[in-house]
C-alpha cells in the first residue's frame, strides 16, 4: 500500500524555535529574561515547556503562533534516561504552561512537581493507560501461550525492575496509537484554552485540525494492516503495545518496556521459536538506541532488520520530519515486514 503524506507541517519552524531557545538562558537572570513566562507573556505568546518530542509536537501544532515552545529533551537524546541540568530546572519554573507524560522520565516528573507551575498537564491523565509486556496483541493460541508461560512470567518479573515506566507498571507509549494520541490532543487543546482564553478559538481550530490528521493516520494503518501474511513483529523495545493492540498485531520485544533492559537467554530462545512459528522475517530496531542486540538476534535466526521508530525524538536519521511522517514510514515498514496484501 502506498501511504499518502497526510500532513504538511511546520517542523522546520519548530526546529528554528527550539534552536533559538537552546541558545538562551546562560544564567538564572538570563533565563528569566529569555525563557521566562513574564517576558514571553509581554510579547503576546504563552511560554510552553514540554518534556519530549511527542508532547512538543502537540504543543506546537495546537498552540500555533500563540505559543513559544521549548523542550527538555534535545533531539537525539534517549528520553527515558534524561537527567535535568540547572538551566532546564530553571526553565520549568519560568514556564506559563508545562506539558509532559508522567511515568516515562523520572527526573522530569520530579522537577515538574518541584516547579509548581499552575498550568501543568500530564498527558497520561488525558487518556487511559494499559499494562503491556514483552508480548502484546493478537493471540498466538493456547498451545503457544502455555509453552512459553514460564519465560513470559520471567519477563514480567524483570520488567518490574523498571516500574518507573508508567504508573503501576502501565505502558506510557500512548502516542504510538493515533486514536489515543488524538484523545491526548483534545485534552491539550482544552487545557490551552483554559490557560490562555484570549486565544481559545485558535486553539480549538488547531485541535480539530490535528485530530483530523490523526484520524486519517488511524485509517491508513487500519487499511494497510488489515490483510497481512503474518500478524507478528519483533522489536527491540516494547514500545508498540498500543499500536499492536489497535491493529490486531502481536508485538514480541527483545527487551521490555525500558529500551535499555537486557533480554534473558530464555527470551532469545523463545524469539527464535516465535519467528519460525509465525513466519517472522524482520527484527525491528529504533533510531535512538543501539541496534547491536537486534542485529545479533536477527543474524542468529536468519532474519532481516529494519527501523520501527518509537518517535521519542526527531533527528537527521529519522524517516520523516515530524510525527506523522515518521508514523507513515513505520506503517510502510510494517506492511513490508508483515507481508501486506
């Protein structure tokens, strides 16, 4: 299936804005002048700080010309292990509005709580989070499930060590499901209207546009993945549980919810069995984490490798300039790997 480009975006403008923000605030007093809410308010824009790219994208697209957006996670930085510097903490305190996703960046969660900014929005509160493990989605069948019950139980225990990845072990990767991401977009729009009522009409209009784009993206995924030779895909990072569940697929991850966790020998053995049984031909890796493990597993099982991007940041290696373009690339990669008809 050829996926048409769904969104013309302002990605370059957003990048320029971030570049200017990054050059500002070399001292606490400078931060108050250049990154502070007072300075930007007097200039007519809401000073918005976001935690990482999926939040930045919504803030920029919905806020439009009425917001000045900066992000705590620089392009190319793996967001899960972000540690905040003094300047970034000061930046939070000077914000008019903060948008983040609780449970994916512990250091950010702590700093945002300490900042005490009135208009602070947790994207996780705008939709419903679920628990996802190493295997999510389409049912392999009782026999397969019983055969590997012990190994999966081991994976679940291992993932408990990464409890910071979501509230009570929930999966925070909601933005990889266009439907859930649209729910978040609606909540962000409503919160911006409340924070800046003078520009409520613009935020409402922009929210409608974003939701329409995400709805179109959802339709493209639903149609593109409706008829495939296999429903199973293997990925290094268990980030695609919501996507798998939405479109009737099975995600089998090498690691768990945390991209840095190491797979057990039992898990590697299990993946070989799954690949053979479910006719899996590709192991996916991502742009911000080493592909060493994926390539090792692929070589061991005679499989190919390709990129399935969790879109935690946009870099020059990303297959697209913004969220929707990269999601389109993800769809194309899944169609190819799964044998879409």
